[in-house]
C-alpha cells in the first residue's frame, strides 16, 4: 500500500496544478449608472491562475435625460480574486477603456468589484460595481458610478 501511495504521489507532484486555468466565458450585463444613465456590456472573460480572471469588454452607455449623449467603449480589465468560497467569488476590477461619444474620443480608467454566484453547469450570475472617470468626456457625465447585473456562460 505504501508503495502505491508513493507512486501516486510522485505522478501528482510532477503535474502543474492551476485552479480553473484555461476556462473561457461570454457575459452579457446591463445596469444603471448614477443619476441619469444606463449601460450594457458584452465581455469575453478568461481565467488565469487561482480563480483570477481577465476581461475584454465592449460597453454601451446612454444618458436618458440627454438622448444625444452616448458612448461606446472597449477595453481590458484585470480581476484578481478577493474572496472565494464554494460557488461564490468576489473580485476586484482594475482596468481601462477607450472609445468615443457622439462628439469626441474618451478614455476611462475603471475600478470596482464583481460578485459572481455559480448556479450550475458553469453558469454564473453577476453583480458588478463599476466606477469610471472619463477623460475628454462631457463635463456632466465625467464620473460614472454604476451597478450592472448579468449572466456569464462558459464557452468550453
């Protein structure tokens, strides 16, 4: 018995172990931005080591009081895990986006949090806090503090 356990240990010691490395997801979310706007986001998420993730996103923003003010942005977000327990994960969100409004170019660093609850078959429900400051944007919509809810579906 000792010999079998030793052989099994030697085989397992040579394996490069990375929790969920290589999983890819597609997510769709929508939400409200403080005071007078809404946003919608499509993203491609891929896991890195130890439940951390990276995200490539496309975001649509619309001010519903001033219908002519909208923006479209694309960007990248790093999402290191802050807390993970069973089917729940809470992650920081650090990233940036670039894009355009109906009038000019904008760039926006992003900070926030992501709450993900797995509901089975790899599908996650998401609640995301997103905070942005848009450079070269319209003065009244420069600070964007919002909350989005959505779903993340595995691709592999």
